[in-house]
């Protein structure tokens, strides 16, 4: 695998990991109010 293709692959994978981490952080920030509203019948 050429070096430039390897660098592009690493960059794309890094972007996916950062995006997943941002989604997980946002979900954790908003999960408190969501869990409170789900607990009430």
C-alpha cells in the first residue's frame, strides 16, 4: 500500500472516531433529561 493511501486511510478513520466520540459526548450530555422523562409513567 503506498504511503499516501495509508495516510488518507488513517485520516478518514480518525475523522470517524472523532465523530463517534462527539456523538457519544452529546448523547451523554443529554441523556440525563431523557432518562428522567422516560422514568415517569
